[in-house]
């Protein structure tokens, strides 16, 4: 493919960190990737990608990551230079740390954490022993997160950066619970973004008492949305064990097909044989994701 030419006067890409973005959710960092030449093109607006778990997105701030970055800045630079994706702005929205599960979990789901062991006193001897206590169930609050993205983060980006805020030019991307959140945004808040990348989604968290998965059933039976979907998974949680949720991800693919979607330019599915549930493997296939979200 012919490489895209960059005028020598263009500035290189950069990633800006806002340490404590204030809004209706607890303070968190925002990481903003601006493509090459952003400073020299003041009249140009750019499509925008909102990535969840923003601490893990960019190699420029890998020290903030949990277990390595997705290298989204490096991959976007390469694809843009090679003419394989459009120039865009990428916003890594930090997660809420201990509130992450609740913030990414749909409001129709509840998650029970395993019991915690703590020290206590026996009634008879007064000696300390380890006792188990069950934490309170976590009720999903993704509707608050959706409004936070749509009304606060996106508004900030419109006010301070040259984003093309039309839904056709807006995308989201996340893995694991972030993939669950992107599915929720696509289905329940379609006015926000049309393009969604869903990697190794944690659909198992929406299991119902009868054994179905609420998110998948909504994809199967709900009114089809005007949305583009990238859907993928690996085949193991870690080397030699687990399945990275591929059966549920494949079931979500089948649900969308049953609901009238067709595999093609607006719907892609990938099973990454041997890939694990970890940042390095999501980074390894991010080039496919970015080419899908922002095709030339």
C-alpha cells in the first residue's frame, strides 16, 4: 500500500495527560492522543475514539498502566504513516479504580464478589481466627458512566480540541469489562457513537438466574441499532488455562447475525487462536481494530 506523505513541517503526534478530570464520577486521568500535524491544521476536525481503562492505552504513559500498555499511540502513528487508517484523536478515559466494576457493569446486572477473609474473635476463647465475610453485591452503574462520557468527557473534548462530534465519526473501544461497557454504549446509547470495538468482553457478568446472558439476549431480540461492531476474543485466559470468554463472544456474534446484522464492512468478528486475556495480546491485534474503526 502506498504510504501517506507527511509534510516535513508537520508536528509529530503527542499524548497529553490531564491528571484529574473533574465530573460527576470521581476524579480520574484523561489521556489525549493528537495525531501528527494537529497544530498546523487549525481548521480541521478529527474523528474521535474513546478508549476505556485509559491508564493502559498509551506507551507514552506506560508507567500508569496495570500490566503494560496497548501502545495505541505507536500503532496509530504507524497505521497513519502507512496510509492504513485516518488521522484521529484518541481519548483514554481512566477507570474508577475500586469503582471500575460498578462503573462498567450494566444496570440490569449485579455482581457478587467472593467472600473476603478477615481476622475476628471467637465467642468462646476470644482468640483471633480468620472468618469469611461476603461483600455487598455490586449493582451496575454503567448508565451513569454513559452519561459521563456523552455529556461531560465528550463536551470537554468539543470545547478544547477539534473533534468531529457526529456519531458517525465517534467510536469506543474496550476489553474485558471495557468490552461489556462498549456493548452497553452501542445498544443503550446509540446517539453517542456509531463505531464500537469490543475485545474479550466480560459477558459472563450478565448471567441471569436461568443461565442466559442478558447482554447477549438484548443483542438478539432488541431493535437493531445503526452501529458498527468489531467483536473478538482470544482462546485462553492465561497460557494453558481458561477460554477468554470465547463461547460467550461467539454467542454474541450469533445473536447479532440472528438480529439481521451481516459480517462485512460494518461487522467484523475475530477469534484470535492462542491469545490470552491480557494487555499485550489486545495490543497485538489493535491494528485490526483501528483499521476497522477509521478505514481510509
